[in-house]
């Protein structure tokens, strides 16, 4: 089946530094990818929709300058958390929906646990 | 309008029993309703999904019941097993490519 791969699975960074998280669709082309944030024992909160070749669409309340999204190719989207602070510590998950036909299944990456110290 | 309400928040079931999780939505434009299973530290994985043109879909031990008029759908896990212990999320979206709106999640514990 289709696979979405996310890297790294865990990252610890110092406060004030930036962290890049990669999301790759391994066996299909994804014109659209989605980035979610999940707090412990909470649901997935959509942060932004990543569009290949154009600007990302951010959900209300999400700082676009803090969470930079780049979707440079049909198989790769990146989320950069800039000037990270402890409150940015969270579980970040990407997903992609396979386009075409009846394929509406959304595949999720394995998630990235970000800890800012 | 965009919310998907899920209940219960947590559920304890004995092995072999039936687990039932319910979701309700408001936006009648939603036309795709998946259920996801998530284990700690992992991304969600699709269990089963339904479209509003059918009232029920079954895959193995998992069944979705869909009530379009009530704007509700539910997940039934038959013969629940300890390995089913996880958090379950319902979701909804519009169309084939739109973002998924997730319910609040249900933590299921199945005891031997």
C-alpha cells in the first residue's frame, strides 16, 4: 500500500534554534499534504495544507512565520519550526491523500516528536 | 459547522466484547467518513471508511454504521481483543482531496 514517510521520528533541540521535519510520499505523487500537531492524549489539530508549487494554506491561529512549509516536489513537503521554544514541543504528523479515481485514503507519517529544551 | 464530536472519551471492554464509538457532525457537505487507529508514539492508520450513500460497511471485525438523517456514524469492533487497545479517531472531509477534520478521540482498553 501507499506509504508516507516522516523524518526524523524524534528530535531534541535547543530553544531558539530551527528544526526541519520532512514528509515524503513514497509510492504516489501528492500535490497536497497536510501537517498536524498533536498534544498528549489530544486529537490531531490541522496546522496547514501544503500545496506543491505554491504557498501553504494555514489554519486560523497558526503562525506562518514560525511554521514554514515548503512543498517543492510532488513527493516531499517540509515543515520548519523556526526559533523553537519549549511551548513548540509536540508531536507533529504529516499526511497525504492519494489522488485520482476512488482513492481518497489519507496516509499518515509515523510522526515526529519534537522536544525543545 | 466544522466540528466532529466523538464519544465516549474512554472505553473499557472485556476481551470478546463489542466496542462502540460514536461520532456526530454538523456540516452536511462532508462526504467521506474514515476511522483511524493510533498507537502511542505512532501516526494514525486507517481502519475503515464510509461514504454517505451506504448505511453500513463491514471489514473483518470492524463495522461502520452511518445515519445520514441524524448526521451520526459509529464504529463497532466485534470480538474486541487486547491488541485493539489504542486511541480511535473518527474524521470527516469534503471531497477526495480536502483536509480531514478529526474527532476528539476515544481511548479503548480491552482487558483479557
